[in-house]
């Protein structure tokens, strides 16, 4: 099936991002509840810390997820969809 129009650069970039290994698993986990980096790392067996960090950063930069501070002492943040 051919598309009658070209996809915008933003759509292509989001599709590229969610097509990466681990992306859909990360997004699926965040649909349940906000999670910290450590909780995501513990829940998603096999993903390296660097890959998880890179993907979370990309999701934030594309406004797919948000990172919010949830406590001041001790400092703690969580990722939200």
C-alpha cells in the first residue's frame, strides 16, 4: 500500500523512536503508573542503564513522556506519560 502523501519529519522521528528495541516496553510500563528510573530498570529485565537513560531522554525531548520531581528529601523523580 502506498501513501498518497509524505509523512512529516516529526511523525517519522516518533515512529523511528518507538520502533527501537525496549521503547514499547518502557512506554507500556509507564501506562500503569509513574515510575522512577530504578523502578523501570528493575522491572524491565535485560535493558542496560545507558539504553534506558538514552530512550527516556529521547522520549522527554519529543514530549512523549515527562520527568517530574516527586519528593525533595530525598530527591526523587519519576517518569509519566
